[in-house]
């Protein structure tokens, strides 16, 4: 039986990053009773080739699309409002993520792989925002979130240290844990379809199913998502 956390925090750079990669897991956990929260660091506000589009209008559109996608999966959203294409794993961002981790107290943090520059296939370069978001997330999880002396102002405000049980790293090369998303595959597709500004006339269903089938074949699932699962503290039975 797949482990379901009580609380999970998904930390990614852009609207639609979660839907392309890990929304099947998010939806499965939410369906089984987990409190699932998406932390979307940038507004994806340069992701358009339309001549009349503005960054402000696109940010508004993409927040609405991401909120709709999260609703489909049973998750809620926190938007940090950083500018698309300029993200850095700064100390300021780390502290913001530490604060969220301490407030939401997730058993699991899900994020990307900060070391992934060249995804398999030889046709893409990983977006620098993806790497920056992943670096900031991992640095916030350990050791920062659990060290109460690191941010005494948070501690004094009652936002106390929290140790995450597991980190699930997606888009990496060293997968050691697979989540069977067969019962939420349709939900994942529906969630991604909410990102109309990015998809245009393209229907992502065939591509998403192809990826999930390929991952599932490695472990005998019809559809799966793969992670490098890092154990920081086992959940007690």
C-alpha cells in the first residue's frame, strides 16, 4: 500500500510544473485524506509569446489556472510572486520556505532536482528556475526548518522548528521510489488541462499517459510517478 502523509508540501517554480510532473501523486494523497499544499514560487509571468500580453496580465491568468488545477487535485495554493526567469536560491527565499514548512508542518516535501541540468533525451536544458526552486526547497528542509536558533524571530512568533520526515525529489536520475497513480491518472490530465494559456490547442493526454506508462513499466504499475525518496525521519506506526 502506498504511503499517504498527513500533510504534504509541493514546492515548485512555476504554475503547471506540478501538473506536468507530480500531480498524480498529489491527487492520490489528497484523495486518501492528506492535506496537500502547493507552493508556487514564481507567477510564470513571462511564459507567453503573445505580442499584446503583459507580465501583469499573465501572472493573474496563471494564478487562476494554477488555482483551478489545484482544485481538481484536491490541493490548495500558496503563491510567492517571484518573477519568472529570474529566480535565485537566495537566503530570503530560503527563510520564506522555512516559515511555510514550520507553519504547515509537512511529513513530506516534494520538489525538483537541483542537480538536473540536462534531462534525459538530449533535447532539453532544464529551466534555471526549476533548479533554483529545488535548491531553495532542499536547503529550507535541511537543516534550516528544524534549527530553532537559526531564525529566532520565527521562533519567538510561535513558528517553531519542524523536522520533515521525507523529501520526494522528482525529475531526477536516481529514482528509488515509485507511486502508483493509476487511480488518479485521469485527474492529473484534467488538472494539467486547466493551464490553457500554456497548452493552446495541444491536448496533453497522450504525452502524459506515455510518460506514466513508461515509468510504471519499471515497477509493474499501469501508471506511475518516480522519485528519489530521502528519509530524514521515519514516521512512527
